[in-house]
């Protein structure tokens, strides 16, 4: 059996890829996401529990928003506990969450715009459409990064086998 020793450059790249910590900017961003979504969730939960006379439609909207907030709280907590940079597949998860949540917002705003015909809901629908577009761009960017990294992984595996 022969021993294989990867080149120093390959070892350095593998080391760099596997030992990075979450950057301070990314940490601050995820702390901000955690705090904002936590505050939103707490306020919505408080409204739902202290205002039982709210219309059913409003309670349903608040419950949906509470679920979205809880999803982002969970995501931000998970990232911050790991203290590692997000892997590309994790960015795909965040992108999918963003697309799903903004699409839900779009559907709700469009439904309310159709029912009420008010300018406020029409503007909310337009805003939601823009957010869906941004979320789709973020998701597509993350998916492209995953594809790029898969190609690089295969290259590294071939180099290791030499």
C-alpha cells in the first residue's frame, strides 16, 4: 500500500476551506436577523394571546407571520450557534425560506388587494412582488454557488487521488 501525500497548496486550500469562522459582518447580520424576528414574533404572540376579540382573518394573518418569524429565529440561532460560515447549501435553504415567505406575503397582499381594492394593498402587492424577485435572485445565486463548489470539490478529489 502506498501512502499519498497531497501537495502543500492543496493542503492549505483544504485547511482554509474547513477552518474559517463566521465573519464579524455575517455575525452582526445574523444577530440583527435574530433580534428583528424575535421582536416581531414576541409582539405577534402577545397580540394573539391578549386580544382574543381580533377578527379571525387578523388572527390567521398574525399566526402565519408568527410562524414566519419563528422560522427566521430558528435559522439565525442555528447559524450563530455553529459559528461557522454558511455552507452554500445552507444559503440555498435560506433562499428557499425567503422565496416561500415572500411568496406567501405576495399571495396574501394580492388576495387582499382583490377583495378590498384599496391602494394600500395594491402597493403591498407590488412591494411583495419585488421581494419575491429579490428572493429568487438570492436563491439562484446560492444554487449557482453550490454548482461551482461541486465542480471545485470534484477537482480537489481528483488532485487527492494523484
